[in-house]
């Protein structure tokens, strides 16, 4: 096998021994399963839900663009509207990445807003921003499709492929799963709180009644002050480490990075408190030149992305394969996968 | 509160609103609990178990040192011996970081070993390296202390603080917990395999009989070719994203980064297959100047680290607080925490 013919299976392996030996045969990898999805399983992301954030060029002069997908209803819509308002007011232009904390978050905003390393005056916010309530961190789950686990259901519904997934997704809440392309968790308020928090509780309720998005790698959230402040959307962060699920329902999640994550995750870590760039290292702050809603860009500059439906058969096969790796590199399938280890496939439209 | 008096609670918050408002009162944060630990709960790491890896200086001329703790028995000792052999043969000197894959791993070794982007000849390995078996990815659990969950036990032993932790640690295996300062998982072979892989299985065995270390952020493992190859220790990687637990029992873990992780996690991502630096970007490879076993260094250059006992009362309180954040920033405690969200506290000795 020549070196440029790298299979998707090898792409996911930890070593790529293509020169040394033939690749063994095996089951399709998760990415190979996704590559076989029918075109109709790919769902276009509205241009109104995409933000294009342009950072200052890198030291070698190369361009750095980050594309963010904003979250659709029912989640966090007040903050999402604020973010569009801030982008359209060009408020984000000429702010900066001020904080990079290893295995936690990259945060950008006004360098003078709540920055323990700075004494300057904060940039005034535009009029018309909504003030959101802490109750908006979660959404009622009525009429909400939910594909995931609820404890016991897996054992009672083995013939239903959606339910045989139930054991995969972790135990941070009574329910963990996917809906409309996003990783979500939930509770059922009828479940006694003691049982709601245990890994092997005996309850069996068919649906959550409250759901919320979860803090996986690359998710974007809203920085805030102490409760009851909920943040405006002017300070944003993305997760660059192991999923900090303790932030779920404590901060608003508003989206995720769909392209250019490496421009944020590889930034130098700050040495100040909380990973802020300390006095004397302000030069490490990465300037943000502009943030635009994609639908406001000329058609030729407008990025187009699509995600793999989390309600389709391909996603079920993909998630199952992520949980039970049988492609050639693997010898022991895990038998399960954390919800944040099943990233929803997203690609440029038409690829 | 002045800006330089940043509390440990605020250190863990996502925003640091110290200028804007008084910090509210709250329960001690996980780090505050650790800070109160008795000196005898801190256990010295033997100098023989520490590696000092010196990278080429950064672009701004600053030094870059990474300290790795090698794993003690019963885990991966053949590979760990190989790594000491390779370090003492100075084999690692003048190799490089060749691969940086976002949300996955940073890998270092011989740029010409199994690199799809390179055609050069591989560097010969020293004599005397052990060849390990796949069965060595896990260890028998006899006489092995284990602090963690085994499904049902939490409900039957609420009076025992060690067992009330049981629901915290995730569901990648029948057992997830900590032992001798390391995150570990396990199975009990007497449990039917179907039940072994389910989140809410009804079995109740008091101990695992097979245990293995888990792929949390910052853990160090051994790159390998396809099975039955198990790698020698000449190619090493560390995790820079969400814990890739599907690699557990598929690759040997041999240690973890205890200092200088940011020098690896912030490296530019490779654009080649698997995050290797592609043809034309070889200049992005970070040279490794030397790797030394700390016990071989002069006393004045020898780093000294200690970890918080995972068998002590402070660790129980720390883990419980990580799972149920009640310090001022938080409004809804999660009620659980993934094993990889409870990093074992490690510090320079005497701090």
C-alpha cells in the first residue's frame, strides 16, 4: 500500500504503519460508516446560524478563520440573539482572546471586562441585549425528540436500534443523548433526586422533561459573573480539554466550533490566574479582527456546512461503532462511549 | 477584594468577576480541600519514576521542559523499563514531536518511524528492549487496593465514604476508580460479558479481577503498529483532548505529564494524515533535545514531585466536591463526575 492511500481506518489509529505492513482487514471504522451515509441524512445548517470569526494572521502570515454554529431552539435563544446583535453592531471587532487555560477553555471578549490582569475601562455594549434567567440554562422537553439513554430502557428494548444505544452515553444526568444534531442531557423531575444522580438507579421513565446541551470539546458558551448574572454573550469561551460537565446548567451554551478549532486550541496558555495572559504577556492576546453572521456575507464568502442527522440510521451505526471499535487497529472494543466521544459529524456542504 | 488576592474558588470559575462584585460565600472548592490536606497524605514520587524531557526553546527563546511520571507496578512495567533503557541510551535525544492531532494526541519519536509523511530511514533501537504481550495492557487485580465503583455497591454501603463515591466515575467498564494515585478501570471476569458492558447491570461483585490504567488528559502511552505489535516505548504520545477511552486495553499506558503539559498541548496541529506534519511543514516539528531519568540528574537539577494519596480522606472529599460543586460560581451541582474530571492532585514537593 502506498503512503498516500491512507484509509479512514488508519486515519483513526494511533500509529500509521503503512510502510511497515499491509493493513489488516476489519469492520468499517466510524468514519467509513459516515462516508456511506445517504445524502438526505446530511442536514444543511442555516447561514443565519453560522458565525465567521477572523483572527489576526498567524506569525507566519497565514490566515486564521474560525466558524461557529449557533444553537437552534429550544436552547439558549436569548443569548444567541444577543450574539447576532453584537456581531451586527460589530462589537466583537477588535476584541481579543484573553484567556487560554490548559485542559479547560479559551475565552475571548473585551480585554478590560472582568480581567484580573487588566485595569482599563470596559467597552460599552450595544442597546437591546436581552437579560436571560438561570432557568434558561435548560429547556422544557415537551414535544422534543430525544435519542439516548434513560437507564433501564436498553434492557427492555433490545430490538429497537435507538434504544440499544442507551447504555453508551455516560452518567452525568438521568438522560444523555442526541437530538437535532446536538449532544444533550436531561432529567425527569418525577424521578426522586437521589436516584436521578446515581449510575444504576432503578427508575425507568421513558423521557426527560427538562433537557440541556452539554459541555463537550469545542462547544461554545457564555462567560458570566457570579449568580444571578447569566452573561450577555459578549464574553465567549470554547472547551479545549476533557468535557467540563460540571458547567452544564451553570452556564449558557450557545454553539460549537465547526471549523478552525485548531486556531484556538493551539494558542499559548496564559500564565495568569484562570489562564488569563498576565501583566507583561499582553502581546500574546490574539486579536479578533471581525465576527460576522454568515448570512450577512456576500454569497461568495458565505461558508456552508451540514451535519449528519442524529435521528437517522447512519448515526446509530456510527455511534455504535464509536462505542465498539472493530476496525483494524483495535483489539478490545470498549463496549460504551461517553457522549462527548461521539462527535456529531459536520462537514462543508457538498463534500 | 483586590485583584491579586484571587481565591482558589475563583480560580476555578469561568469568569473572574473580582472587580465587579464581592465574591459570594460558599462551600470550599475542590482545590481548597486539597490545600487543607495533611502533609502525610502527600506521597513522594520516586526520582526513578520521573523523566525530564527538554524540548528546543520556544520561538521567543524561553525554555521548554516537560516532566513525565512513569507508571508503577503492576502496570506496563516492561514498557516502562524499555523507556528507562531508551533514555539511558540517549536514544530519545534529537528526536522530535512529529504529530499533533487536535482533540486527540501529541506524539513524539523518530520522525522516520512509521511516518506517512516521511521516507527516511528509521533510527536503530538499542539492544535489550523487552517485547511485551497484549495481555500486559491489563494487570491481575489480586491484592490490589481499589477505590471506586462497581455498580450496585454504592446503594448498599452508604455509610462507607469510599463506597459512596461509587457512582461518580463513569461507565466505560464494570469498575472505574483510583488506586495508588492513578485512575484505573477494571472488570470481573465472573460477570457475564453482556452485563459487563451495560451502565445499569444488576451484578454486584465486590472487586474487579483485572485492572488497567485509563486514557485521561495528559496520560502518556506507547505508539504501536497493528496487532499483535505492542510497541517498544520509542514512540510515545500524550492525550490532548477528551479522554479517548476506546484506546484503553488497546495500547500500553506508561505514565502521565506532571509538569509542562502546555508545551505539548499548544503545539501547532499537523495538517497531514493523523495530524502528522505534512511534507513542507517539517519545520513545525519540535526538536527534543534530551530525555533523562530524574535519578540520573545531579541533585540540584533533579525535580521532586508528590501526589495526593487516593486512599486518604482528603481525596474522598476532593472527588466528592468535584462531583458536586458547591463553591460560589456554581448553582447546580452535577451529582457525578467522570473519572477523568477528577485529576489526581500532583505538586512540586515542599509546596
